[in-house]
């Protein structure tokens, strides 16, 4: 079975991986492998076919040369783990799929920057922090998928997604392109050589085949 590495998150003294990521990968016929801050990355990378960078706390603004204004739940150990993993994966041309914070830390690892707090920095009526999406969505917000992008082969030109973030990409990293935007201009998805990342949480919506298809496509590209 294809093995996909997922860096852990640290919560209340425990290393954790959200079960939704594990289930989404299982449905795509792949096995999740937890990667700890103590894991020897050079040794484990040859055993993996891809890397999934999940959601989590805010990225340290110092990593993109800004002072901390409204960033919270920063964990330097996890930041270092994510960035080291992203850099090694790209060096060895492993496929990367980033989700929420995953998109943000990929952008930072590739020399981009972040909006530290959308509500105080962007004039918008959209609630990016708490909206919910189910199979028949009553909340959430619309995104527009760029024609000709990799994402456009998986999702329709417009689709409603969930949203659990207060940060987002500001300066886009070189060698990446935008593949989806919200109506207020927030970057909702990016892609580049061997990577795709989204700002929302498709792992929470895998009962919808459209969102499970993001994981299926990721695993197919890992073969």
C-alpha cells in the first residue's frame, strides 16, 4: 500500500494526527504514516510516496520576516518539522498536498508571506474562520476555480467550501500559481511542480465525491 507521511501536531502535550486525514487517505487506498519532530526524515522519506501537510496553528511570522501582530498558537518545533519535510519532499520530487495551515506553511517555506489576520487586514463580509459545510451546505463561502489549473480538472468552476482560518497567503511564493480565489480575493488554492494546496478542509467533506477526489488525485500522482 502507498504510504503518505503526515507531520504531527502538538496539542496539550500530545502528538496527534486528525483522523479525518487518515480516513480520506484510506479511501484513496493509501496509508498514513505519522512523522514526529524526532523522526529521522532522511531515513523515512524513501519509504514514502507523498507528503500531506495538515492544518494546525499559526506560522511564526519571523519565518517571513514580519513581527508578530495577531498570530497565535505558534509552535516553532512544528514549524521546523513542516518546513524541513516540505524542502526534502520537493528535493526528492515527492508529491505534496497541503491543507489550510498546510497551504500557508508551504507558501512560507517557498519564500512567500502571510496575512496574519484576515478580519483586521481585509475588507470582507465573508467569515473565513467558522463557516461550516455539509453535503447540503447552508453555510460556507463560494470559491472560483481558475480555468486550466490542475484543480479545475477536479472541481467545477464555482463551489462552496468550508473555512476554518484567520490567516491566508499574502505574497505568493515563486514557482507557484493561484488556482482558486474566494469572492473577496483570498487565495483559496495554489499549485506548482509536485504540489497542490487548498485553504479549506476537504478532509471534513469526503462524503462528497468532489472533495474526496482531491485525495484520490493526490494518491494517483504519487504512483
